[in-house]
């Protein structure tokens, strides 16, 4: 999912806020009038993206506070990287999402470069038939084979019935046991919980990410994710 449109909308909203009713507060605090404030912003347009980013980060921190500590607690086994890692990256993902597939190599590279990184995968099926693949992934986690299925499912292709079965078989799952689990309330509850968390965080699609006090959407790339990891680590 691209996050350009969201950022553009946010920037537009901030500009409207500054020149609209929100501007009154700014003028009051600064002692400036409307014309002075307007002139300053027009002469220094480079601060507007920074304002948008700061506002977005503030909103993310507020939403993260409402999500609670359960956010970083994975479904048992649905973890990549170091399960005991001191830095946690949370990814909301969908096997039918092309941007999630694109991000797989980035996550793999981050895991390889950061031995202290724990990646909590939250299955959030949005696309057609993705719920079946997501439930199979949870079944794989129950069998201790989540990483293998996660990789195979993205490599195999769209989450068709045939591709899901092929990925499960390639990952070494007991398919009969997996299919039993897929009809369980435990599987349904996990997907419902992930959907609730995603909505609480204001996410509109996949992939979406949480690390430290940051939350953001889209295939943002390895470099941006590494910067967020470094910030969460305090480095």
C-alpha cells in the first residue's frame, strides 16, 4: 500500500488547520497576526512537511497508547528473527498483498543485519481468500513451522486454494491437523483481534508497521525500517 496519498492529505489538512481555526491558536501563542503567520509559512514552506511528520508521529503515539501492551505479544510461534530479541518490529500483513510480498526481502535483510530483532507478524487478511492463507499460517505457527510457511506462501503466489496447500506441504505441515485448527475459534479470534488492533492504530491497509513509538503504513523500504529500528534501540 502506498502512503503518499495519506501524507498528502495530512499535509493539506495541516495547512488548512494553520490558515483556518487552528491558526488562531498559533497566532495567539506567537503574538503574530494572520498576515505575519501566513508570510512566514510562505517564506519557509520546507517546515510544512516537518509539521506533517511531527503531527503524524504524535497521532501514532496516541493510537499506540490505546492499543495496549498486547500489540507486541505474538500469536504463539508467529515470530521471525530472534524470538528473544530486545527490539520488536510488528508487521500487519496479507498474503494477497503485492506490497507485502515486496517487503519480504526487506524484512529478511533486517533480520540478518540485526541479531537482536524480533519480528511479530500479525495476520490481517484483507484481500480475497487471504483469510484462508492467514489461518493456515496460524496453524503453521502452532506446529512450529511459521517461518517456513510464511516464506513459501509469498513465494508460491496469490492465496488460491492450490497455492495455500502447496505452501503448507512444502513447509512440512501436517495438513490434516492444520485444517482442523483453521476451523477453530482460536483462529477466528486471532484474526478478529488483529483487525481490531489495526483499526485502533488507524491503519488502512497492508503492510503496516509498528516499532517503538512509531506506526506507519506501506512498503516503506529497508532503509526506513532500519532507521526506525535504530531509533527504537536508542542508537
